[in-house]
């Protein structure tokens, strides 16, 4: 193997710690309201930009949602979508759904809307002729990178998808070519857990163990 | 902060190493042909299954493509899609595109087709009423987790999207509800780099530095 002079080797101790990070990464909906330390958000975005992207298109676009008026619009969007979702369930399932806390929109000190630019100049179309959705997938890689880096820094991240995405784009007044991929809450978590809240609350178990692997 | 007795703290040394992993994670197309050690693929899939998923739907479905006949079908699919992509460019750009090595399909010892099940039982629909594409996004999180874990173990991963995705699903004979998200090559890399091959080859520069952050 040809390796550059500074090519790193990641030893078993780091690999164990990385596995521990993956185990303790959670979707957080219960935040403390104290702000992030100065500069931390910028550091996390630097790391997110190291994510892979199709044809090096780097299509991720981050919007920091800070004004109370914009946050109110997002909260109203979530509450309407969540009420409609609740109406899809009935009986005990509806009662359980209604008890779940599905967003930290009222408490999280930082909120980010993350878009994919579907017409990026960078990359010149490479790799996305037959699978244009790889622009959104690249943006998901940046979000997941941000998530892991946040957890490593003691922060929690929550991904909210119970929203009308087109309405978010309009309410935040972003360019026409931007497509909402995720709305994120970020802050210090009130609690740390190795198991998902949806599992603790009895909504859904994890499969447990290895995913099925077909062979062809 | 309430924290369980074993809730981990990730110190600055781990955070630095994680940043180094993100810097050295590459999309690899130049593989050595020697196989993965026994058990390593299973370990990587265990870690991938720790990824976040919408409503705990765990929609990722992995198919190990091992037979020479199936691999030939995938290679033919790639070569046709790549020839069509080349025809979109002209002049110096076309000449450069033709020189790029865009897959390791002939050499990589392991190949995985990764699908999202668009009708998973798990999760009971939670979180994906208005954004059903979060099933594919969850699968991307599992792929990105696999990617980082592979790099930490000294392996390289390459994501191929220059393919007709429906044809892959048919050629691999998977259930109707499965949607191809990525076709992955996995193996030991011939070379290690901190910069992307597309940048070294002059196709596309990285933006460099922090992504733009709008505030609203």
C-alpha cells in the first residue's frame, strides 16, 4: 500500500471509542436552553463540510434560524403536521403517539434548516445523471457528520421531519433551487441515553443485532 | 444534566482523531484485490445498524453481490451509464471525464448494494408522513456510518451512482418495495489520501473552509 507520509492509522482504542460514539448518538428532543459556546457551531460546520458528496458537488446549504418570528412559523408548521399525523392513528397507538415528545423546537438554543441545492455549479453534474437524488444524499452525509461531531462535543442533535418542507423553504425565503432535507435542533441534552427514546417509550423496538444480509 | 452511570465523555483527543478520520475518509476507486479478514464485514454491518432512522424504521437492506454473473451485470450497467454520461460533455471536459477512474468494480473484493425498504413495518409510519424520502435518508446515514467505520479499520469504500438503479434492483432480484440508494465497493485501498481524487485530477475543487451560513 502506498501511503503518504502522514497517512494515519486508527488503532483499536479509537475504533472502540468510535463504536461508543455510534452507540450513544441519539436523536435528542429534550434540550437545556443554554447557548452553545462561542465558535462551536462554526467548528461543527467545518467538519460537516468534510462529508462526501456526489462529484464533489458540496450541495449542502445551512440556514441558521434565529429570529423569534421565523421560529414561530416553523413551530406552527410542525404542530399542524404533527396533528395531522396523530389523526392517522387510533386507539392505544394514538394515545401513545400523543404522549411522545417529537421535537425540541421550544427549547433548543440553535436551529438549522439544511437544504440541498439541486442546481449546484460544483461537480458539473458528475455522478448524478441517473441518480439525481444523490444531491440530497450528499447533504444527509453532511448532516450525519455534524450529528456525530456534535455528540463527540457533548451536544445533542434532533432531526425533525414532521413538517411541510416546501412551506419551510418559503417561510425561510431561500433560493428556488434549494430543497429541504432536514430541520435540526441543537443544544446540550438534558439526558444522555444509549437507547432511543422511541424504544424506551414503547413505540418501536430496535431490530437488535446484525441487519439481514442477502447474498446474490 | 442527568446522565446514566456509564454515559461517556468524549475528550479532546478523541475529537481530534474523529476530525482526522473525517479528513482522511475518501471515496476509493483503487482497491487491492485481497479479501477482507473473516468477520470484518459483519462487524461493519453491526455498526451501520446503529445509524439514526426515521421513527426507528431501520429501513436499510444490504445485499452482498458475490457471484461473477451478478457482478458482470452491475459492471455492464455502470459502463453503459458512464458512456452516456461522457456523451454529455465535450472538448477538454470530455477528455478529462474519460480519463477519470470512477469505480473499483473490477478490483474491489466486496460489493454491496444498499436499498431502502419503502414499506418497512418498523416505525409504523412515524416521522415520514410529509417527508417519505426520510427512509432513503436513514439508509444514507447507515451507509455513511459503514463508510467511517470502514476507514477507521483501514478499509476504503467507494460509492457508485453512475448506474440505472431500477435495473440493479431487477438484476439482483430484490423485493418490489426496495429502492436502490447506493452501490458500494469495499476493500483495502491502494493509496491513502487526504484530498479527493476529483480534486487531484482537476475536475472540481473543494469550496475550502466553512460552508456559507445564512441567518434568518
